[in-house]
């Protein structure tokens, strides 16, 4: 019997060859940590809508969707046309552009808490600036963040991430400026009570947690005079037109955004209260950046946000996610594989290897039994899905409005096939 991994090698010889070349050039052979994979990284050639093709000519239904950027799918024709026109006019004119005004006006329209903003080139940069603004505005040094949340790779925001093991070049003085807490409002309140040097609390907007927690966080930060930063890099323009804060009616002081914001091109922003954003300039915070609000990203972002605003993009993507969740849970139940699918809006997560009652939005409830599947098991399952034409992490499916019902049904069928194959070879 050919194993899942053996079949993976058979289907992807050119990716295997490119991965070997990549290992000679890049650490771990890749240019983004999340693209690391066993037995080797995949190399893609092109995409259209919810589908893409690798360098070996294999076609996939795509659930990584530009790490969450592509709510409109790959190569959306209106974005392609708009960016093509912008390229012909010049990619960097060393000046402001009308496009950045239109882009910024759309952001303010869709996210009411944003009175002013500053554009960046990534979510990491946006969070870095939000931290600096909070410290400058309040005159305080410490930032409270939640254990294992992810806010980009910069020194301060990275402290407390699940892969932060203390040996990665982050100075102790930087670590001392970050206070780590669990998702426990009592602990948050005790932390705010214990120090008068806290500038802000930052919350990762795509963390799946009941809205009462986020409401409580806003209440606590207001009561103790601490800023609330909502990191909407992933959830922005996906969980609602105004992201997490729009879905749950929260008004943060600062918001960080990227991904969907720039329509599939590099781009980020920090926005919020005008008095905080105005800490940039006037001899306080300096913020250069060669490609800030560059005409291509501004054009792609403006075009994408217009489409998201004017068409039922989120409703369509959310409906496909609901169909996928239901189908995955039906397969897990029927095959008696421990686990469940859950998630908010158009992102579907799974927890495999654990028997537990669950809510289809917020996940596990009550007592759990079993052991979550290891990274090695997930790797084999990912390979099996890819072998069968579904490009995903089995733990996390990110949908777009271009996924059809047929795409979703095919994905559910492949999920069942992959679980059966993994069971036959003794992986699960």
C-alpha cells in the first residue's frame, strides 16, 4: 500500500526539487514560517478564485487564501485591472496620492472607531506603531497581552507567543515591558490594579472567545484608564465590515489592520482616536516608510473594500463556512473520529483527537477526554488533503466568497477520504 507521504512525493516532484534549492538559500528553506512543511514546502504557480495550481500542475481548492488576505479569492478581475492600470502610472511617485485618500476614507467609513489612521506595509508594523503610540500618549511603559496570542514578529509584540522560548534575541528589558495574562477577566483586573505603569491592553481580534469576555475587557480598560488595542489584522473586514469590534459592538482606542485591508498586496494600518494617532509628528513619533500607502496597495485595498462593502461578500463566505463546519462535524461523528469543527464568520477551526461537547461557534464546552493530535499527525493529514486536491491545514480553513457549495462539498468528501486513509495506515 502506498502511504500518504509516499503519494505526496509522487505528486510533487518539482516542489521537492525547488524545496531542495530553497534549503540552500533560506532558513528552514522558506520565506515565511507558516510555509514550513513536512516532508517539504509546496510551491504554487497561479490562482483563480477559490482554486490554485502548483508547479507540478496539480489543482487545489484553496483554504489558506493568502494567509487570510483573499476574501475575494485569487486574481479578482477588478483588482487585477485596477492594479494593472496603477502599475502603468508608476509604482512610487515619492509623494502622496489620491488613492491613499480614497483608501483611508473607506476604512473610516467601514470602521467607525477610526477617526484617523497611518498606513504601514504589514500587520507587524501596525502593531509596533500601536504600542509606540500607546506609550507616547499615556506616558506609561507596559503593555498587557494574552499568553500565546500572535501580534507579529517584532520584539515587544512577540513576547508570550506560543513559539517564544526566550532564546530568540529579544532583550530582557523588552520582555520586562510586556505583562502576560491568561484569558481571565479577574486576572486582567488584578494586573491593572497592581500597576500604574500600564499603557494598553492588546487583544487579538480573531481569537475565538465569547463576546462577554471582550465586553468585559473594554469595561475594565475604561475603568482603569488604560487604552484598548484591538488587533484586527485577521478579523478586520472578515468578522464583519468593521471586524471583531463591529460584530460585538466594541469601541477600542486603537485598531491594527492588514490582510484584507490591502486587497492581497502588502499593506497595514493603525487607526483610532485622533488624539492618539496624532502622536505621530510634531516632534514626537517619527514614521517614515518608503512604501507606506504605495499606489499599488492603495489601489488594491480601495478596490477590495469597495467590493466588500457593496456586495454580499461576507454573507457568502460565512454561509460556506457554516456548510463546511456542518459537513466536517458529520464526518467526524459518522467515522467515530474524536474531534469537532467550530469557528466564527468565515474561518473554520478543528480540534482533533479530543472527545468533548462543543459549541459550533466557540468550541469545546465541559469535560474533555483524549489527547489532541500531535503536529506529526496533523502533518500527515495535511498531506492527505493536498494529495486529494484540497490545500489547507486540517486545523484551520479560511474561506473566501469564491468558494462554491460544490467546492465545500468536495472538501468534506476529501476530509472523509483522508481520515479513512490515515486510519488504514495507522496514523490515527
